[in-house]
C-alpha cells in the first residue's frame, strides 16, 4: 500500500448525484514525513454509508447486502479514498450510490470491463463490482467470463433474485424453467444458469455463495472474498419482494432451512438437517444424501476449498432434486493476478527498452498538415 500521508486530499463532494466521497476524517497511518504519529481513527459502518437516499423497495434483500458490506468494510482496513464500487444497471447496480467511497454507475453489463480498466490503471485500488443476475449474466455474461478468467484482484458481488427487478419483473438467466413472468407468460422455456457453476467453469479462483437473510454468514464470506488475491466471485441469493417474492423461502424460513441448506466449511464434514442427521457421501463423482446413523464418519465428504472437482460437484447439487443447497466458499485457490503479470511485463519491457518515443512518433510515414 502506498504511503497515504503523501497523497493529496480527495476532491470535495459534489452535489447533484456524482459519487465522489467526502474528505477523509484523518490520515489512516503515521505521518512519516513529519516524524509525528497521527492517531489512526477506526472507521465504522456509518463512515461507509453515503448521504444518498436509498431507493430500493421496502423489504428488498438489497438492504441486507448493503448493510453487511458497510459493516464489513471497517474490518478490511481499507481507506475509503482507495476503494471503488463499480456497477452496471439494475436495482442491485444502484449500490455505488450508497457506499461512501468512489463509485462508477456504468452501462448495462459492463461493470467487469470498467472495473478491469480501473484496476489495470491503478492496481493499488480496492475494486468491487456490484451486479445482478441480469446485468452480470445476461447482457454482461461475456464480460463477467473474461474478468473471472483473467483473475484481476477484484471482488464481484452478484445479487441473484432470479428476475429483472428494475425493469419490473421479466425473467432472467437464473429464473427457473417454467417460471411465469411478464416476458414469459406461458412459463420460461430457458434452462436456468447456475452462477456458481458458471464461475467455476470460467476458472475463477474464489467462488462463494451466501444469502441476504443470513447476515453473519454473508459478512464472513465478504471478509474471505476481500482477503483473496485474485477475482472473488460471490453469488448472493436476494429476495425481490415485489417481482419474485419468496424465491429462496426454502433456504431462509426457520422451520425448513436446515433441511435444505448445507454450510460449506473447509475441512469439515458435509452434515446438515435440523437434527444434524443427514450427510453427503460420494459414489464415484455422484453425491448422495444418507442418514448419518447409516454411515461411518470417514465416508462423509469433507469440504476442501482447494479442490475444483469437488467444488463443481457441490455446485451442481443446488440444481438436483432432493439435495441441499450449499452456501459458503466452494473454491479458493491461488493463481497469478492479471495486474501482477501486467506490472511485471511493463517493468521488464521498460528495463530492456532502448526506445525513444519521440523518434518513433516521427519515424515512417508522417505528414505535415497545413
Ligand atoms: C443496453 C440496455 N438494455 C436493456 C436495459 C434495460 N434494463 C435495465 S436493468 C435490466 C435488468 C436488470 O436485472 P438485474 O441485473 O437482475 O438487476 P435487478 O434489478 O434484478 O437487481 C434491464 C434489462 C438497459 N438499461 N440497457
Ligand atoms: S424491484 Fe425488487 S430488487 Fe428492485 S428494489 Fe424492489 S424489491 Fe428490490
Ligand atoms: Mg435480478
């Protein structure tokens, strides 16, 4: 991290909807040049909350996601002036307005491209993408794919409400087969996309899932995602109570959720159920649900975040009848980031270069315009 005490103060906050953060309260570290210690003021969730009116429908799951991100940010020890939230278009993509950091409300589906540009231009920045199932997987699917395979050190929060919320309830790539919406009055005949499987297929190095109604779990996953060096992809099941209410009821209602969810914890056995009496075993590559009482502990699958094959098997389970939906970190592996390799390449090229830019620009076919 650069010495923030040497940086100029951020620009003043501009009224009229631009998303510039207000001036910092205080430097975040010792002022080395002045040889004095300025006390570090710990930021709180409130410091990450902007002065913009939140314009989501009352009861929307987006509120919980915003609250968990704002609560987690102080624990990440990042400066607001070095943090950028980039979004496309959608209810979820209004996210940057509500974060008291830098932000970019881009065009539909292009948040990954914009975020990649931000990171490439200044690798020191802490870059986040907020996107929806439509924005990130429909019009922006191609861009999400390339972000994930390139492995920029960027965090992607994909709000999955299985609907286009902002445009008032059309089906999305994650809407289930047969779903009746305004644009599928006879039921969707599209096969739904599983975002976690998609991210694994793109060879993302960090892939996770959480739920709007489980704040503690979401905060833990956000922290792990932020700590990951490489692109982190986090699918968050989010209830759109206006156009797709109850899409995740099985996974959020107190009396049934434990039978429908399995929480992934590295090194821990996959046991679930209200009475912790069910478990996942593997027969070859096929998962099976068994009663804990009918099996031995060594037969029960232990989660391994480093195993991409296991991650894919577990990701598929959420589409399979009779299987619990996994939440948690499916995969977390290391691979060089795009910006690290890019920086190395530029450095090497500069060291070897004997070039003269002025000479180059004036060489070959040049014209004088009179
Ligand atoms: C180029 C372009 N095409 C279509 C639209 C219309 N549009 C705006 S948001 C949206 C879908 C957003 O869905 P999602 O990403 O799931 O966000 P949500 O509102 O559900 O959070 C669409 C199709 C647009 N703004 N720009
Ligand atoms: S339309 Fe749905 S997703 Fe959009 S703000 Fe309202 S409840 Fe949330
Ligand atoms: Mg959506």
